[in-house]
């Protein structure tokens, strides 16, 4: 279910409708009946999510490997923007506008939590909450953001919050500000990073710290490592006109995205090469 949600996120982040999926599954070798049962269980959970999204599983490939793995390639359709329509009908990464509010629909922290799990350093309730978050579809959230005039949107996955934000600011020709105090965080994530437990992808993501204007001032902040934390089936990060941000957040919470928050704002491009600025309180 998590793998299917993760794959569908790219489609929903564009305001698109998912149509079909192909799967690639890797199952550890073993007795034929056990291998078949494992594959059947994997696909049963995934198909539930795909069907709920109106997406048909049309094929795929299986193979043997040392680790269990499952992924999907999703095809979808999107309406082409029409000049006669006030609101955009698609969302891309590169249309942020200075003054927009940055909205995040799900809490972050899956990378550190699931790195802590095999070490016995994560509490069961932390993992349960993380799994629930990862299994929440972004479909309704994307429709809500689109209806409230989102100018740009992406889903949070392996590059973490900072990496995906930079993917949006650069093509948009803007800078951005992140309010660390406003970030929605999964229970236990701060404790795990404080203990030095991070994902294997963390080091690669931290290289992007050069994009932060004032990293020295926040390098020891307890939430600083979490802006690099890689996400699995994370939430949607979107820029929304500031005048509509409060209404958008309220509607998203009513739809079940209870951790939704305004986490910063989009700024006009400045002279600094680094385009992201960290703060500890909102300046919206």
C-alpha cells in the first residue's frame, strides 16, 4: 500500500488522474508456495490503493533478489490549461510566485524513523503513526490545492524537504523561506535524529546545504537534520497565494490531512547564490 501511494504521488502532484500502473516486484528466493504467497500479499495491498485511485494494474515483472522490493510506473492524464478558466488545471514545479505561502500536507520524518526501526531505537507507536501517514493518499489533497489556486506543487520523496523545495524555486526564479518551528514532524523523528540515527540517503541530501543562506546559524537546531530527511510516500509541498492559504489549510485539515501547515513563504529572488533562508518563526 505504501509503495502504491508513493508511486501515485507524482501523478496527483500535477493535478492529474491516474489511469494505469505496471509493477516490478522482487521477492527473496524460497519454496515456490511461499514465494507465491508473498507476492500475492504484496499485490493485494497495492491493488487496493490503485483501485481506490481509479488506476488499473495492467501488468508488470517479478524477479528474485535478496531483499523484498516493490515499485510501480504510473500513467495518467491531465487537463491542459485553458485561458478561459480562472484557476490552473495542472500543477508543475516551476510556477511559484513571490508572496505565495508554502503549504505541507503531511508530517516529515519517515527516513530517520525507519532507519531507527532495525536498531530497536524506534517505539512501536512512532512506527504505527508513520505507516498511517504513508498510507494516506495525496489524491484529495492535490484536488484541494488545485481548487485553491496552487501555483506549484510536488510530492515529498527521497530528496527530502529541502531538495524538493530547491527543485521548485530554481525553475520558478524565486527564493524561499522555511519556518523550522512550523514544520509538521512525525512523533519520534526529532528523538531519532537527536540520537544520530539517519537514513542511508541522508548524507547525499545534506550536500544540498549549500542552498541555505544561513545554515551556520541553524546547523545545531534540533529540526535542522529533518529538512534533509528522505521521505517515503510523503505529503504534498505546494505554493498557494497567501490570501487563500488559511482557507486552503482549513479545508485540507477537514479532508483528513490533520498535520497540514503553512511552513514558509516564497520570496523574490535575491542577490545571494543560496536561495533558501531558515527562520524559527513565521514571517507571513
